[in-house]
């Protein structure tokens, strides 16, 4: 706590910056929607008198890389509706040169790197949550939900629901038409105005343009800077909002490392999900025997830190509407991380059933309740997981939110019978969104009734066009145990005694960035900026534990390329003997270490058919040196194929007797889009650190809206003699009723 008041004094100048008035876009940009007088045919062909009587949203403004002036290539948008759907027509003018990276749906990177058009909606009109629907010029679709993190709008493409679109390309423009069912959206039928905006990706000009005008330091999908959609008559409550999504799977699995298993096990399973709209903006999701075999393969990484790493969640049931549960904590500590449910030490644990209730109870109160039950296995007791969270909007954009988590053993176990966590946070967000700060307090409860179970502090940022800064102050107690969360620094492993000790800490993390924009469009450089960030970790008694001082210079080019120069200086007071390279070498002894590090990064023009990037780094590493190199290249046979390879190399040479090793990670990706409904994804990964060579292939056919057939092949080998470890083949069929 010795550092608390110095940190507050550091933040005071930032907290007292004058507020930027970006303008009330919802008051300044309005559109009056009218009910359709003729039938709308979804064919991307503008029929005679089909759209003529509806007023266009126009003109569009520049948003990135500049936020001044009108768009060079304009977009004409019109809206109408009937008793079932909201209809959108966009006519995207250009010079005939279009980039479509892929036809694969829900591919975030390829979508934003293509010519695209998106509509973003805030049906509750509270600037806290919303939806995005988008289509590329080639017809590839993406949909997702919008949430607030700090003062920025975050987009997740993992939300899926039924809607339709059609695109067609013409000389000098391309057209997209959309039909978005009202039962797909969450809204208040008594609400006569919604938040709305449109985003146009014009990749030939490397530009993003929007209907409303606002600063580029906020994302194109920003909910704070939407316009207003005024309804002549509010949409009625959607009917038929009961959806059944059953599945059936057949699979074979052979574990070749199990000498008693002489042939593959064959299994057939059935299960599914039910989605029920209790109200127009409150939804209940139920699942029975959920199956996640169609989830994407984990991307392997090289870990040479002292702490565990956590791979991202890939399972759709946990990803949809996840922000209500996952938005707590800071980047260093996440109280809730859904991958802790149903996956123990990387091994899936079968889930019997589960349910999730999410949505708005009132325009200002949003809730989330989730409960899941896992099966008992030979090694693990059956568990019940419950999570409840709420977000209550106060002031203009600020939020009070709370969360409670409980893991309860439901069968006999020698392990902890239960583990619970609770937390409360207040997030202040200025009306302009330029300043945000979150104050938080969390605690954990276990049968041992430990002391020092706290996690508290604050985190925030200040953002303007050129100057940006942020701060994190965390205090973590020795016994803040988060079985359903992520707190990697708490667990310290002693490589000699093979014991793990929990040691709390205080983190102080300020950062500052300043950008310089180049107004001359004849220059290759669009902007460049200096940034610096610092991590200071203190032990519970206030003594020094670790620090890292970083300095970077970023160069952003008009052709989308990027160059970054980084330098770091790190100091570590190593409190436990640590083995970084495995059990074959002497662990690094307790002591003080300091080491500099330099790094160069380059990313090429993403609009090209061949794209490449590289990372080169060298520096001291504890009592030795480390050299790192990564090169990645991909070639697109646009729009149907994308083939890429990544090679990540680390050469670590510690002092004599402490080990040296060369770590290799090779990844090959081959994605083929036969159409915008038929996809083949292939991933090969070779990781010497994990002694694993894996082959993953997934065929997907979306034969009907939100209905798929998957065929998945997965095989793992060791990297020594390429001996096979296991092999599985899964056929899964889902249907949206």
C-alpha cells in the first residue's frame, strides 16, 4: 500500500483533463423509418419502385484513417420493415476494384480486410449493448453482439442467429440487401427509437466510413456515437420466439497410448439447445448434453514465462452474451473465465445440462444467470457451476455491476467441496466516452476460511485523437482463489521442492501514447506514435518483486502496413527456484536478475494476395540470452482459398548447467470456401515444447439457416518419432427449428 498515494498523484492530472464534446450524434443524426408499402425481394436487384419512396441515409463521413470530410466513395442506405423483418438496402459506390478475401462466414479478420458493409443497432437505446450484421462484397456474412469495455465498444462474432442477405456486383457499385427478423433482436416493443449506424469498409482506399461523424479514437461500431432510428410505429413483440436446435453426433476415438484399448471406441450422442424469448429483450437458453466437437482447434503457443497461460474460449454456448459474465476484473486478473467449466487441466469433462438467462429486465438493468452440471468421472467428482451477474446503468453512461460464482461438488470428493467468489464494480464513463475508470472489489470463499482473500483496485483510460493514457492498480491477496477465473501470477512453483505457494501482489501499470498524423496524402506514412508502459509488481509487504519498463514507436502506413520498434528493460526478484527449460536442467536459483530486450515487428499490406509479417527479438534472459524470430506468410486465391504458414523460433541459452534449448512451433492453415455456405478448414501444428504434432480438419456445410453438418478429423503425434497418440473422427448434424 506504500505505492497507493503516489499512484493517485500520478493519475490526478489525467483525471482532471477537460471533457471532449464529440457532439450528441443521436440528436444530430436521425432517420424516420416507414413501413413497407410493397413486398421486398431479397435479390440485390433494385426492382422498379421497390425502394424509391424511402429516404436514403446519406452522405457518409470519413472515420478512418481520417475523421474529417465526406467519404470519397459514398454509400446510399435505405431502410423499411414489415411485420416480420427489418429490411436494409445499401448501394456502395466505388471505382470497380473490390477486395474479397474469403467467402467464409464469421471470419473476423477476413471480413474487415474485405470490402464490406455493416449495420449496427442498439434496440434498447441505452448505449450498453447491441448487434452488428455485416456482408462483404462477395456475400460472406458476419453477425455479432456489441458490448462496452471501458469506454470502447467491443464486437464479438460468436453470437449467431438467423437472418438473410444477398449481394451483387455492378460496374461502379455493389449492392447488399438484408432481412433481419425482429425475433432475432432483443428490444422493447414500447421503444419508439433505436440507436443505429452503418459502417462501410472501402479497402481499395484503405478507408472506413460511417453515417455519423465522430472521432477516430473510437471504433467504427461505437455505441456512443450512433444516430437515431425513429419508428413511425414501434415494432410489436416478435412472435414465435421459441427455437429448438437439436444435434446428433457419431464419433470414433482411439487412444493409442492406452495399451488396453485395442480398437477405436464408437459413440453416438444426441442433445440440443432451446432458445426462448421470455420477453422481447430477455432470453433463456437451455442445453442438454451439449457437444462442442465442432469448436475450432486451440492455437498452440510457446510459453517461456514462469506462469501458466490460458487459451481462449472456443465453445459457442459460453461465448454468446458472455460479456455480462466476463467483463469483470482487469487484464491481469479475470474473476470469471468460462473455459474453467467443463475443462479440467485441458481435458473435457462431459456436461449433462445447463441454462443461461440474459437480457434487460428494465432499460437500465441487465442481468445474466448461468448454471451447468458436469458428470462424475473416474478421476473427478460431479460439479455444479452457478454464476449470476448484473449491470445497472446510472448517470449518463456509467455502470454498477456485480457477480457471484459458486462451484459445488455434487458427488463424493476428497478435493475442496466448494469454491465461491463475489465482486462489485463501479465503472465511470464520461458522456463523451473519453474518460473511464472502474473501481473494483472481489473476494473468494472456501471451506478453509482463509484471510487475505481480496482483490481490489481500479483500472481506466483517457483517450483523445492524439493523446491516450491508461492506468491499472491491483491489490491481490495471498488467498484470492479463483477456480472459475484466471489469476496466473498468484501460483508460484518451486522447481526443487515441487511445491506451489500462493503469493499475493500489488500491480501498478501506467501507460501513455501520443500519435502524430500526416495530413499530406502523397506521403506513404499515415501516422506514427510513441508509447511507453510500465509494470511494477510489489510483494504483500511492499518490497520489490518485478518491474518491466517498455518503450515503443509505431509507424502506420497508408497501404495498411505497420512497423513497430520495441525496447524493454526487466528486473525480477526471483523468490523460488524456477525451471524454465524442463526437469533435465538445474533450476534458475533465487536472486535478482535484470535484462534488456529489443524487438522489431513488421506487418505487410493486408490488401495484397500475399501477406507476410515478422517479429525479430534479442536480449538477455535471466542468467543467459534469448533470441526469438517469427515469420508468417499467407497466400490468398481470392475469394475461395487462403493458405498460410507460421514459424515461431526461440533459441534460449542460459548459463552453463542451467540449460539451453531451441523451441520450434510451426503452424499451417489451409481454408477453402467452396461457397459462402460450404467451408473446409485445415490446421497442422508442430510444437516441440509441448511435444505434439496435431492434424485438424473440419468440413462445414450450412445447408439451411443456422443448420449445419460438420465432419471433424483430429489426430495427435509426438514430435520425437511422430508416434501417434490419439485419433478421432466426428460427424455432427444440427438443425434450427
